[in-house]
């Protein structure tokens, strides 16, 4: 998979996710900002639309690889920081 994405089209600088539901909303937000359908994103990462749907709903039945691939395809990456930490996001 080609992970190069035009970062100028990333509309929200970051998402904070502390549980699977908010992580799913972040994936959905990243996907819709790129104007990808669930089918298009699934095809880009060799997955399926039901898998993308489960991921966006925060269902536990999706792999970490699928999560990371979906975020990368939308121009995002996962960053782990201590809970409550203050972070600065720069381009």
C-alpha cells in the first residue's frame, strides 16, 4: 500500500480518542474529510466495507493493522501520549 497522502487535504489537525468509540469516530472523521466512502477506504487498504463500519462504530472485532492502515490512507497516524498530557501539533 502506498501511504503517501496529500496532507494539505487534512482538515482536522488531530483527534483525541480515549476509548474505542471515540477512536472509531476519529477514523470516520478522517475518512469523511477525505471524502472517501467506506467502500473506497476498504478497497485502498485491502479490507471490506463491513470491517470499516465495525471500526468506525468502535467494535472490538477489528485488527490494529486495519486501524493503522485506515488512518494512514486518510493522512493520519496514531500517536500515544500519557493521559492528560498537553500536546502541540505542528505541520
